C-alpha cells in the first residue's frame, strides 16, 4: 500500500493497455439460500473511475462488501495488483490498499472530526506523509477543517459523508470503494460530493469504484460503468456509450416522456429491460 496521497497514475494513453488493477471474475455471494450476486465480473484500471448502477436489491452493496472482505464469496475470484484478495479479512484487504466507504457513512459520532480522520490512518505502517495527507483532505473538504474540533455526530449528513470519505483517504488507498455517496443528500450536496470525487481522481490518479443509484451524475463522472439487475451484470461499457443506450435512458435517465406515461403509449412498468 502506498504511504501518501501522491499521483501514481500512468499516462492515460497507457491505462487500458495494462493489466487491470482490480479484476473480479464470476463472483457469487450468498445470504443463506439466497444468491445476492451471481457470476459478476468487472475490471478497474489504474487511474479510472468505475461506477456500478442498479436499483435497490440489485446486489451493489453486496458486491462492494465482498470486495472489501466483509463477506466471503461462495465462488469466483478477486485479484488486486495480480494477487488474490478473496477470502481475506477486511483489515488485511484495507492494508493492501482497497478501502471501503460504507453505505450510511458510519462515522464515530462521539469522536471529533480530527480524531475520525486520524482513525483512518491507524493501519498505516509509516507515519511519513500523514500530516501532508491530512492537509490535503482538509483542502478537498474545507468544512471539515472548520469543524475539526466538533463531534462527528453533530455534523450534517453531507458533512458526515465528506468525513467518511476523508477518513478512508487517510488510509492512503490505492482503490477507493464508495457505497452510495449520495444517499440521503440534496441534489446540491450530491453534485458537490461528485465534484470532489472527480478532483481526487484527477489530482492523485487514485482509482475509484463507486456504487450509486443516481445514474445521471454517476455516468457523467465515471469513465466506465456496469449496470446490475437481480445480482447480475446486465450491461457494461464506457459511460459515454451507456448514456446513449435506449434502455439506460428510459429506465435510469428519465427517458420516458410524461405524455407517453399518461396516454399509455409506453407503459414502462409492464415492459422488461432488453439490454443491448
């Protein structure tokens, strides 16, 4: 795992010619007798932002929890930097450079903002660069600097999301896993969070895998996207191409007009997705 938040991305023209930084193949995860994800495969290249889209229950959070080691997969493999990750404990996965920002933020409410951020760095093997990383986090999230002595439980939802991301960044990850960063946030705060995600990626070359329900902003931010339905990958490709697919426009980007819904000429709730 790297020791500071410094640019580590290769030339963008070289990214897609190298091996994937994170490679997932035929992953299956079960909750008792129920298969939550079924044969999921995806790649994340160094310096890329990849988004995973889908409705509630599609398996997005289960996928991230499996990658982070919170849940053991039933089948399939997860390779990071060419080494297997599947079956490792969550703390070992984080130490290797794959760090999860969980759904619902899960900050330490009785610790201050500054203490929460320093908790993110507890597993770093070297203290070198920690103070400069803290300064960079405060530069990305000025509100955290203003509230550094305030208890995290007293922050707004948007500020807690910023803190959760900042805490993960203090672990100096190679890959940042973000689970529903817009959950419960206003459209204004959602745009602010995704602007910061873009800035982190562009300034550090950090690879980011973000699970999101807000398809419009996720597809506008990420380089490559996967759409999950009922535990499977139903569609995948560059985000610019996904935004032009009719099914994506209709079911995720509001492509059905009000008139079509009112007059019944396109009864959306009776149609099945036919991903192309």
